[in-house]
C-alpha cells in the first residue's frame, strides 16, 4: 500500500516535467504521445502479468481443479453456486442487479455513510491541491522567479522526493501497528489513523511555506521548492491512512467505499486547476496559498473525529461489519 500511494503522487509529480520538456524540446504533440505509449505498455503488462487476487475467484479455480482431479462434480465454490442459482433469472434482471451493485452502492455509501463522505472530502482536498499546482507552479516559478520553459516544472520533483521519504515512515508505522495488534489480539480501523493525524498539518504548513516563501522574486527559488517535500510526505501519509481505514472499516464493501473515494477525488483533481491562475493572479501567491492552507486546515480535524467517534459511526452503519 505504501508503494501504491507513492505511485499515486509520482504520476502528478513527473507528468508535468516530462510533458513540459517534451513540448519545449520536441512539439506539443509529444506531450500526448508519450503518456499514450506509456499507458498502452502498462495495459499490456497488466493484461498478461497481473495475477488474480480476488479470493472467491481463486476458490472457484481451486474447486474446478479438484473436480478434475477427483471427478466429483459436487465440489463447488460459493461463487459457482451463486452463478448457478442466478441462471434462471432473466439476463436483463441480472444485468440490472450487477450494475446496481457496481455503480449504485458507491453512490449510496457516499450519500449515507458519514465516514465515507468525510474521507472522500479529506482525500479529495489533498489530491486536488496537488493537481492545482499544475497551474500554480508555473505562476510561482515562471512568472515570479523567471525559470525558463521546462525548468519551471522541475520543482515538482520535490513532491516526489517527499513521497519517497514517506515510505520508510509508513513502513515503520506498519511495524508498530502489527506489534500492537499482536499484543492486544485484536485490531480496530481507528488504529490506521495516526499517519493522517500528522499528514494534514504538514500540507497546511507546506502551502503557507510555498506562498510566503515564494511570492518575492529576490528569494531563491529553492525556498518555495522545498515546501513540496513536506507536501509529498503529508499527502502519502493521508492517502495511505485513509485507504487502509476504509478497507478495515467496511471489509466486504471496501471496494464500493474506495470507488466513491476515487471518483470524488478525481473530479476534484480535474476542477481545482481551472481556477488556480485566477486565484494566484487576483489574490497574489502569498494570499492564494494562505486561502488553500485554510481550506485544508478545516479538514485537519477529520481523522481526530474518526478516532473519537469512528466506532460509534460504524456500529450504526448498515455497510460496516459488526465489531
């Protein structure tokens, strides 16, 4: 999960650098050609090399193998029995039921589950602020600090450095978590939250640092650049903590909870860059970043509230298993 979280923020950090240099050195077409080629290569790799991990499917494959070895056709998995039972149901009805399970459940969960809605808001704000910097960094480093084409995107590397630094931090906390679970003999989803408690304030500080350290041209560009390290660390801590919290809190319904989270943060990531230039040009770099820090500050209490009220909310949920 730590490396998955880093990869989530490595793309936004490396993408602008590759795209800007490709457009500057080659042509703007290559800013689209390169990600298309990379995506095609990844799709092929996933198609042929990614193993199946869904337990019901693995059990079905094992049942099929046992039937071949023993000749006993009574050996069936729960998934196979469910499929056999549904064969008498009209195809349209089966399609509607499956579509509702895949599309409707995430909508219901984010609409009725306070935990899912709050996690979506918290993670979406964190994610969208990264994407907002696609338009914010050019204003700060190109217009204020006069870095040339391509070079004005290099400060994104600081976010990647911060994300990489977060890996040993999250692995260290994972050891503490496993030690506590072994000692107590049980675990609760709220034990996943401490990294997010630290991650929120880090992002608030990083935006104040970026704004007030980067709005004057005579201040060296490395000063606002280093704020990205703190943002990278904080973002991964939040992302990993919130993901594992949802998985532990909802277990069998975790996929739907995560789906609602992915959709909302993707929408936020697409919308925030649209107003970034106007924000920084009208308020200035320092006050624009202060406003963004204030927005994130309003969401900092979310993991603290989960620590206090999370168990109570889960007991009232119809999607979370009983604890």
